[in-house]
C-alpha cells in the first residue's frame, strides 16, 4: 500500500530547556516503547526542530510515525523543541518550520488547511497554549509569501 499523508501534525516537546532535546526525546520515546525508525531512532516524529533551528531527521517521510493516536499512518509530524505553554518558538524554529511545511506541502500535494496542532487530534495543549490553532498554517503562508516575493524581485532585477 502506498503511503499518502493527509495531514501535517505539529508538536512541541513541552520541555523548556534551551539546549538540544533530540537525544532526550529519543530516550523518552524508547522508554515508552515507540517503534525503531528506519533511521535508527525511537523518536515518534519525522523531524525535530531544535531551538537554534537545527532540523533533526528521525523518520523517513514514507514511514509511519508515532505521534498522534489514530493518525500514525496518515500524517507527517514535526516537533519543535520547547514548551509553548510558557514560551514562544524561536525565530530560527519558525523559519525552519515554514521551509519544512512548504517542502512537505509541495511534495505531498497538501494544503495549508491540512496543517494542524497535535491538540486537533488528541486531548492535549500541544503545540502549546501560547500558540493559536492556525499558528503553523500562518508560518507556512508567511514563508510562501516571502518565497514568492523573492522570486518576483529576482524577475524584476536588471
């Protein structure tokens, strides 16, 4: 059966540490019995975006994730390191999230209306109470506007 994601689900780690969190997420998910990915990690998300904007790959895009009960076979998932019940994502995280969402939407033919916070599918505040339900959609749309503006500007240059 061909893998065809219908949604992009955005998470936060719910940990306020400013340092890298990928390894601690991997250990926590291993302890919870999450399946090992084809890339050798237990992280349930396809990607993790650290506070400094570094994107870590945990699963292949075509691999099931382990992030939202009932949607592990029809979604792509990304986790931003941080607790967005308390703080806001960093500008570096927002920029990388916009680029990733743009890439996934183009690759899989998804629309901004198919980008959701984790709380849309499960009883949690994830991706953080400080962020609106459409925050990730707006990050994607802002990225696309800037991309199109750069393209337009390049066409106008002498």
